């Protein structure tokens, strides 16, 4: 049985962490498989949206204990190389040119919180629990920290990084980790609604919007102002921009729209 399943349908790629016996924990093999799948999907022009979820009723319990025990016996260089692979996965997910949706179908612990934070949109079931418990193991959530802190802010990160307390989905929504909290019965409907909204956007514009958010998160300066002006000017005269504006003026759906 594959540790990662991929379903392609109507321009939507659904990636499912499929290790239910470990509550979908990830190890070096799953990290490599997920990272490779994301790269391939990013290069596939038929893929419009990527959905990430877990098998059964757990999103992911974070790092696999067997993998952690194995890495504890390795030297600093081996551990550094291993950590860089996880960092590469987070970076790939965070910078994917396609819109990404986290379907948080249950608990998300440790590194799994990083996966949620790296996705553009996160929809969580109301019974999900979240935890950044690394300090209780004498560790810190270092690799995922840039993405989690960006999502929830430094003040909230101090609390949850330091206490390692578990928190519920309502809290995750309040602090900005997830956008929507729904019952399990409404989870797929809500995810589908978000995906359908994304399918109404121009593929090039969606990728540009993601890059724009990342860019303007940096301190504002004259170069950034000029860059944003250049970006909108370029998109307005592009084939996709012209089609989008024409469709709006003509009161019709653009060519890329999927109802």
C-alpha cells in the first residue's frame, strides 16, 4: 500500500497521506514521495488545484516515532541533511504555483501543522486537535517555524511553541492557522466550494497572486511599489488578462472557468 495516494479529477489533484496505522505520520520516505509528487503536479498544466488531506479521520500525527528514533542515532551531518529534506518539502508546498487547500480531516500535530500553514487555504473539521509539542521532546518546531509564525503571528507562536499545549479547531481558526471550521459531514462540501472558487480564477493570475502575497509581505519600499505596478501592467496586457477583462465586460464566463 502506497504511503501517498494521488487522485486526479477535473483539474483537481487530491493527495492523501495514507499511513493510517501510524495516524499518517511522515518519515523520510513519505517526505520524499510527497515532495516529488508536488513537483510533478506543479509542472502538469492540466492540474489547477492541489488538495492535501489524510486517510481516515487523522490529518497527520507529525513525525513518525520510528524515523525519529533512527535519526537520533545518526550524527549531526546526517541529521542536518535529513532536516533539509523536510525543509525542502515545506518550501515546495509553500511556493507551489498552483493553489493549495488543506483538508484537515482530523488531528494535525508537529510537522503536520507546518503542512497546514504552507497551504493557501485550510478547512478543518471541528473535532480536529492541533499541537506543536516539540519542546516536550527537547526540540523545537524549527523547520516549520517560518510558515507557522507567518500564519499565526509571533505572539501566538510564543504561546503554542513554549507551552506545547494542544488546541482545538476553533482556536486554530481564531489565530489564523485555518480559515474554515465545519462538521465532518460538511467538510467535503466546504472544500469543494473553495476549490470551485479557485477554478474561477485564471491559472496565470492565481500563480501571480501567490507570488504577489509573498512579495508584499516583505517591508514596503520603492522597489516593491514599482514591482507591483509592473506586475499588474503585465497581467493586464497578457492573453489571460485580456480574456478575463473581455469576459467580464461581455458578461460571460472566461475560457478557463470550470463550472
